[in-house]
């Protein structure tokens, strides 16, 4: 059993010991929806963007444009239980049902807005909804849906589209040092074209000084969130996965004001460090097991983690694809486009050399091996999704190599990010009990092999 | 039903039934066999290096078992089948495997290959950009150059310009011959069935280019000289979608009373319609593979940099090659088929169907899991569709 602190005493005991610093960060993304809608009502344009690992976020923000992220909005649809009529609308317009749940729900949103509501926001859209886009910004990063889904949205809107490019990360070939400058050169050309297009579309010039300032802030935000992740390695784990998911938007796509976000993350770092110093856990029960969650959570059923917390399961790390890595040193570059290219490219390019050293070809596996060692994990909670290829396709290999190299077992739970019908919490809880015995067993095995957890 | 199999078709049938046989013979004779997944590895370079490109397919009749250990079930079953066959040692005649980032799972297939398939010690993964922007074409040229350097290391020699030119000409000749073969199905009563045609196409991916060209010349001559007189069918169909390397779907459609006269799949026209243009250098290869192959995996930016978007114009720019095929082959219905979990094709479906509607061409969408047994439930729908066209 892991060393734990006495559970915090609260008037009404909550299973997860939420960080206070989470709430202002969580509110920032919600406020963004409200602000964007107000701006739209005043005639200002709204950009619909995919997560693009900062490549597009910062130029848009530097031009003062209002951005919404349908991918994020889809999580709100799921979390508020509002997704179903939007999924149905996508199905009725002929999109196959096995496709990305985020994509289907916001395609359904667009369908209902344009085909059923005469261009007005559907009345059941949470947080007031998303205004009609003036630009659809797709992205070639991470998954095919990121550009195909946005190409499909053009079926409903007359807004122009743009697809941001990104060389494929996390492969032996992509990580060759001799290719770095050539990849950056490609991204810089693409970024310059993109910015010229923004200037033409929105009839305003890029504020290059502002862009420089935002890149600088982005680096500081990522340096801070990286330090938070490092601090989370403590025993007991001071911050639960649900706190990360609630607070990630200002780091993942720079929701809200970036200066305010930086201050909020600095507050979070201070709070996490204080908990570490005082051995305060992210759950209000003794930490019996340290779990890592991969990859995307069941947004519709986050309350489910309370039940697991009551059993002493502390989710100490999660969803590596949502974590910004330690930012690169950009001080020697002067061109803001090059800085931006290098910042964005950094997301996973630095992973492969370590994967190769492990003798494994899949860098996602290496990432999770490193995380499992650093966080001294007892088990993995693997969540393959019925509707997401990118976040699911490597999970079997993660399961295999965690077991093979570190004797860490995995609980395999099929589900979905949006569609709650394919997730059965009761069944998982029943399996969780048996899984504890497995984790106990492998804790002994690891110790017998000289590992220290 | 067309019968009276000819010499060329008979050979294609044999190769289709045992795709690895000729490869094993060639390997025994000292040739290096390089497998490749999907359409995007530039096979001209493999040929020019004196090696034999072999297109890796799955097997719809082989249940996926071994791949379950390394791959989740919610991904492309075609690519899962490849991993499955690889783990089972079915590609033991390969010296190398080349993949491309054609889609998410296409990329992870070659990554999984490296960890779990012991055959083919040489592997290479080519990054394919998502767009056809000019900087993307330049970037892709760099990727092809990187692949060239890697395969030169395997060959122990540099790629000679004249050999690349000759390889491009040989592959272009094959593409021209395939187009000639397809032309033979423009007639009211084609003398070549879609099953036979697919067997020929699959054979081409299983032979050195010179032997494939000989086979095509033989098949074309035989089909032209065929004396049989097939009867006219109720419908002339096009089949669209991702990889389909098995005759079972075509059998199902033809048994419903239709001729499949043309296709837009990567085992058919998509693989052979575009030539490499002179001067046959790496930039020409980049242009051919990234821009000229019409696969939904590429975001075809038809209104790049334009601030006004016209949806119908965009659809026409993306799909007018289908309109041309519909006209040239007198198609009166389109079967959109897709393997389950194929996102790049899935997103295309409503848009393409809308486009076909504007042309007045009825269509049907069917989905399968790349197994022969998954086709049975589709039969009734296809029969009903053909009935409406009659």
C-alpha cells in the first residue's frame, strides 16, 4: 500500500480532493464561449478551430479573433448529457456512425443550426452555443478527423476552410535530426501563407509584436504546466486526473486571456507543491493504488471516478496527448513564424530517440513507460473508444509493453468520449475489484525484480 | 456471365489465388522483394533499384486472431488483417516493408510491423502531408528523397537517374495498359467481368512491372478476341471506396444483375489513372503521388487562399473525375463501399452522394468489416438497389 496522508476533513466528504486553483482555469473556457457569442452578436467574426497544438491558435489570438473549438464543445455536449440529438442529426445526414464522436456531434450541431433553425443556434445547445463560423480551421495534427471533419462542415457553412500542416510526429523517420530544419522550413512556409490568408480574409494586418508576446507567454505557460506535471509524481499523488481535464484548456488551446492563465497555472503549481510538502492526496481516501488513464476520458461519466476514488484509486496521471511538453529554447530564433513552428513541432518530436533506446518502435508506448516509471504506477486504465482511432490504436501495445517491461497490469475498458451507451460503469466497478488483486500481485513481482514500487 | 477463360486471364487467376508464389521464385533467384502498404510509397524507386515492389494486402477469408494481441478492434480491419497475416508469417518472402502516413492506422501499421513482425527487416515510413499546397509538395519530395537514401543503403548503391527514368516509363506503360483494359468495358456488353478485372489488377501488384505489362498485353489481346456474347445487364455500376482486393463484392453485385464497369478504388483506377510526368525526377514523383492520386486521405484544397467558399464548386473540383467516369462508362448507379472505421472515406460519403444526386446518379452506401462473411447481409440491399435501376 502506498504511503498516504490522512484524508482531508470536509463538511460533506467528497471523494476527489479538488484543487482550488482548478476553478478559475475551468471557468476561462466557459467564459470564452460567452464572450465569443457576445462578440458575434456585435458583428465580430468567430473562428471554428480544431486543436492544432498552438500552430494556429496564436496567430488567431494575435489578431484578436474570437475562437471556439468544436472538439472542446463536443466534450461539453457529452458532459451535460446534451449530445444525443446532435449525434442523431449527423446520422440522419448520412455520416457513418462509427466516426469520431466529437465530429459527429458538431456536424449534427451544424446540421441543426443551418438546416433546422435557419442559421440560429439550436435552443438546447449548452453554454449558449457556438456562433456561425467565419473561418473553419482544420489541422493535420494527430488524426485524420481533424481535417476531414472540418471539410465536412463546409457542407453547412459558406465559410472558407484552411488546413494547417504538421509533419507526422513520433516516428523514427520523422525524428531524424537531419530532417529538423527541413520540417521547420515547411511549417514556416505554411504559416506565412496562413497568416497572409488571415490578413486577406479579415482585412487586418497581423500584429507581429503581439504574436511574439503570445509566443513568449505560451512558453511560460507550458513551462509552468510541465512543472505541475513533474510535481504530480509525488506520493500520494497531489492532483487527480479530473482536475487536469477540467483545467487543461488554457494550456491546450490557450483559452481565455493568456496572462491570466499563466497566473492561474502559477497558483496551481504553488497549490500542488504545497500539497506535496504536506503529503496531501488528490483523493479524500487513502491512496491504495496509483493509476494512469489512457487516453481520452468518458466525458459523459466523469462522476464515475468518484466511485474509484472511494476505493482508494488515485488517477495520478492521464491523457499524455493533452499535456504540453517542456517547451524548447526559442531564444536563438528571431522569426516569430519559426518560433511558432518549433514550439508546435516540439509536441512529440522529442519522444522517439527515447523510444528507440527502449527497443520499441511506438513512441506512445515509450511515453507511457516513462510516465509509469516516473509516477510509480500500479496499473493502467485503458479506455479504447468506439469512435476514435487515433486515441485507441496504440492501447494494445501500451498494455503489452507495460506488462512486459514493467510488470504493470492494465484494466481494459471499452467506451466512448461522447456516446454513453457503450460505457457500463457497474460492470467496470465489478471488474475493478478483481483488478485490485492483479495490481497487488504485480506489486510483489516488481519488487522481486528490484523495482522500487 | 462471361466464361471461356483465356490464357492471360487464366494466369491472372492463378496469381490472384497465390500472390506470393512468383515473389518466392524471384527471391530464390536473388531478387529483393519490397512490400508496400497503400498507394503512396513511390514504387518507381523500388523498381529502379533493381528490387521488386509487392503491394501488401490483407485476406478477407482469414479470421483475424493474432492481431488482437497488438491492435484494438475499432480500427481499420483491412490493416488489422495485414498485421495478423504478418504475425502469422505469411509475408516471409519480403526483404522489406514500406509504409506511408496515408491515414492514422496506415501509419501505425508499419510501426506495429516493426515491433511484432519479424519478416522484412528493412522498413521505412514515408510521411505524406495532408494537403496539396505547394509547400506540401516540396516537403513530400524531401520525404521521397529520404526514402531514396534509405533504400540506397539497403541496395548498397546509388539510384541512377537513367534507371529512375526507365522505371517511370515502365510503370507509366502499365498505367496506360490498365486504362486500355478499362476502355474495353465501356461497351454495352463488356466481355470482361469485374471479377476478372480485379484478378488482373491484384496480379499487377504481385509481379515485377515488366511481367505485369506482359500479362496486361496478353489479357487485352485475349479479351478483344473473345468470341462470347454476354447479355446486357440491368445496370451499369461504378464501385467507389477504399481498398477492395477480393472478388466477392463484385460477385455479389454481378449476381444481382448488374455489371460493374468501372471503379474508383485503390485496387483499380485510383492506382493507375495518373502517370509520372517528365522529367521523371523526385519532384515529378511527389506531384504524381500527392496531387494526382485522388484519394480522400488528401485534403484537396480546391479553393486555396480564396476567401469566398462555394460548396458546389468545391465538390465539382474534388469529384469531377467521377463525373467523367460516369459519363464515359455510361454508369447509371454508384455503389459506395467502405471498410468499417475508415474515417477518410466515411467523411466523404454524404458529400459524394450529394454530388451524385446533382448528376442524377442514384447511389447506395454499404459498409463491411473486410471479411467475406460480412458481405452476406449486404446482398439484399444491393439487389434492391439494382432493381430500382432496372
